[in-house]
C-alpha cells in the first residue's frame, strides 16, 4: 500500500444483520467441481470454496515470498530480482492450477534509497536525524554536496499559496554551487526541484509550507521521476532555520528507469463478463513486504488455485500488480492500455491490500459513501460489492467498519475508469483507537501494522486469525459475484414489448447503511 499523508477516516458499526436479498446471496452458486482426473476436493459452492481455501495454503505462499526476499537482499520491490522471482512463482502456481496466465511488462521509474544525511555547518553546527528531521524525496538523485542554502521566493511568515521555485524566474541570479531552499506550495515538488537543477543548484531542500498545523511537520514527497541532484524534504521549522546557512547534503540512491511486470491469470470456464480480483505483488525496497502486500497476493493466489476449475457465469481474472508502491503504476498501466470494449466487460474489481495486519481491524471499502467521509462513493455497483463483504462478516458475528476509497491502493485506476470496486483491508500505519481495541482486541494506541514499510514486515508480522477470516471472505465474495455478476451490474433489461421501459438500476442487493507530490 502506498504511503499516506493523512490518516484514514472510517466509521465504526456494530455487527448486525445486513439487509441483503437472501434469495440472491443465501443460495449456493451453481458451479462445477474443481476436480482433476484424480478426483481432487470439490470447491464449486460457497461453503466448499471456503473449505478449500485454507490459511495453511495461504501461509505456504507467504513462506515462499519470505524465502524469495531472503535470497534477494531482503526485498521484493519492483525492478529487483526479488520481484521477478515473486512474479515467476505466482505465474507458475496459477498455470499449474489450470488458469490461463499472461504477463504485461511496463517501464517505470525505479527508486531505492541507500543512505542520506543533512547537517548545518555554519553559522552553527547541527546534525539532523533522518526520518525525523528530514528524508530524501522519492526519485532524488545522488550526491554529497556542501553549499549555501539559498532561499528561493519564500513566503514568510507563511500565509499559504507559496509559489517558491514554481517558475524559472524564481532562480534569477541563483549562485553557482548553491543549494536551493524551497517552500512547499502551488506546484509539484518535481517542478521546483527541476527548476533548481536547471538553474545550477547542486542540491535542494524543500520544507513544509507552515500555513497550517498539518503543513509544519516533516515533508515526505515524490519528485515523480528521476532527477540528477540530491533533494530532501524537511519541516517548516528547520527550513526557516536553514536560510543562508552553510549546509551539507548527502543522498545515495538508485534512481533510474526499469521494467517490471503485471501477472494476469483467469479462469478458463467463465462467461463473457469478467470479475477482476487484484492485489499488488511488490514490496517497498526496505523490506520483504509480507503483510504489505504478500498477504493480499498470497490470499488471492490460493483462491485462484482453488477456483480454477469451477464453472461460473463470469470469468474470474486475477491480477498481481507491479510497482504499486511507486504510485499504483501496474494497475494504472493495465487500465489505461485496456481497450474500451474490454473495460466494458469488467463487472467489478475486488482489491486486497494488507489483509493480515498483526494489530488488525476489519475494514470494508465504503462503496456507497454511507460514512460520508473522504472521496465519496465508488461507481454504481460498488455498494453491492460492499454488501457482499458485510454479509460475510455479519453472518459470522465479526465486527467490521467502513473505510474510504482514499486512492492509496489499486482500486483507484478502476474507479477512475467507472468500474465498480470494493475489497478488504486490515490497517497500515494508522493507530488503533480504544474503541477499535474493544471491538477487535489488540493494542490501543499502536499502529495496525507496526512494521509498515519496514524491514520487520516479515512472516512474523502476520495475524493468522484475520488472515484466515479474510481468505474465506475473499473466497466467499469471489465465487458469489462470479456466479451472479448481476448482483453488481443489475439484471439486463428485458426486450420491450411496448413503449420503452426505463433502464434497469445497478446493483442487485438492498443496502441499508487507499504519495504526496505537492
């Protein structure tokens, strides 16, 4: 899951019966058994598929992801050998299960930070702490430079609307060998940094704007693409203090264009309508990414293996996305290059990003915006997807709550294309409240995932309890919606026998209630 600049907002709801049309969801989907010639276990009903998809099977994939990371410098980030091995493993597992497998390569801007340092040497000596006082921007160039921190069109005291560094004219008479001191505001960080580089700056420090409490803390951002000079972000207070000081700035990073892969696998026995089920396969460079997002990738892989031979009304197309951690690049590339005729076949997209957090909550994406928080509802049909997940939890007496479509995961490009979406999530760096601790157990005041985007996101960073529950929930929703995609789309309108009838509504179920650039 990509990093956030703000905390998630979500409602807390009591476990209650969800007003679903029981005749639609209570029925067992009609499907053939996924048995081979040797008579493998049948997985063709909702109850059977949940028996077939075991937490042991999901953990076996997680163990393989961990082994791959261990053999490849501790990471499975896109553009690294660890990601290539992960993609090959997923493709092999899906192919062996009888799914039709393809891969989609695409180019992307790769970034890996190795080391960073920032210090003021004159008029006073101050060494700043990486991760607290400053941090290299994504796609920073490498370099070890010393120079004067030259203020560039700063707005101090800050009143908002800073245009610092947004225009080449801001760098008139910029001294050779200077380090550009830039203020957040108006344009993207990449624009500011590239203007500084073009003006002859040997490095750049971008500090937060300072016009509001949430724009004073450490600035963590992306330049959008590789650049040739070292660039870091810092707090408003440190930025103010660095004006005209002598600064030493060091970044060692790999920032270049590379190629990575999406893995696509679909069932061979479905109809023309497509239900998509996706999870990002890449980790961040800092760790193996076993919860983020080995958990989602492993869960949908095990569902894919068990549903491979089941005949359903919709074809189920599974996707493991590359380069999500650099801005949803794999899913974006897939949707943008998909012809409109193929897009129109997709009834809905189910997304699973972090489904095994150790200090978990049970979040369901808020398809109808009943929480009235954040980005608003998903495309028509998203509420019906939400209903299916809510029914799964409610039928088992499990507490859950809504969470906003905040753009942090791979549902984003599908929603932007008008495709209904939904999914499950168990929490990232957000802090569990006392109310949530009383609902789910765990530790109030601690992150849902204390190892989010860190080297400690290993096989030990998984709750088997919620992973087991969510693997069943993924299996339940996938087979339910693949067996009857009209739950999302609504029934096809009947041929008119008289005057034209109004169009059929979407969603067949009653409803009663995921990096920073500028």
